[in-house]
C-alpha cells in the first residue's frame, strides 16, 4: 500500500533522456526490465520489493485464514488481525505525512522491511489472539513505511520516459506474480502446519533486506525533499 510522495525531481536536463521505443504491452514490460537491470539503485529496490511480495503475500492472505482455523480464533480473530495490519499501514501513511521526510532513506527502508518480515513470521508463533493482533499492527506499520520509501526512491530515480514501464514491472510482481504463491502456501500449511510456513516465508522475504543492504547505492540512498504528501 504505497504512499505516493509529490517530490521535487532532479532537473530533466540532468537525466538521461533516451526515449524508449514504442511497442505492445509485452514489449513495454521487456523494455522496463532491461532499463531496471541497468540501474544501480532501481534494480536492487525492485528486486527487494519483489522478493518480499513473493515471500509474504500468500502467507498474509491465504496463510492467515488457515492460521485462524488452526488456532480456533475463528472469523472474528481473522478480522481483528487483518484490521490491525490495515491500521498499522494507515498509521504509516499518517506518520510519513506528518514527518514529510525521513533521513537515510535506503537504510530506513531496509530496517522496516526486516521488522515487517520478522513480524509476519512471529504472528504464527503468538499463543493468544491479542498478541497476534499487536504483532500484526507492527507488521502493517513497518510494511507501510517500507512500501512508501521504496516506491518513492524508485520514482525519484527513474527516468521520466521509463517511469511507466518501471511501474508496470513493479505492479507485475505484486499483483501478477505474488498471488501465484497462494496454492503453494495452502499446500505447505496443509503438510507442515502454519507456524513453520510463516517462519519460512518471513525468512525468504528477508532476503530482500540482504539484497538492499549489499547495494552501496541503496545504503547511501536519500529520499528527495518534497513539497507535499498526498495519499
């Protein structure tokens, strides 16, 4: 649930003004992938986000339903947990709107992703419902900050001529590919139970943190100063 920040971009004359060739939707995706691969900052940002989506989307959707059934928390328990996650994400948007700018954007993004991965894994380890609700709230808050900062750094760095293609690639991983993990998560929980799958998913998603922190460009990345924040 990314928060789009209205930012002051670098002057256009200082950017590479290479114009992408016109093509169909598939060609646009390919062009976007090629452009992303050449960018020292955008590539690890997109890869880290894709890994986290693949690791956590199925677990926090299908897995959460199966976890509630396994623990006997029922539909109301599921509702409390999902509401807490959403409230945390909403709180992240409000905090970023109030703060307006965060220092050490790349490191902040990596830290919040790590907390989000740990929180997603820990939900299945909570023995009682209210603890799971609290952890879900912290996870939502961390995930919201990560998504906002990651999205803003990508938009600030991308050449305007390729921004649409870059956004298409990002959306493909989150909306197109991540839901493909649903049957895998369901089958894994059926075989091993919820807790091992949640922990394994959190560990896999945390590879995004490793990818981010091994990139010098991400570690040194700073958020652009913005004039306003919009939802």
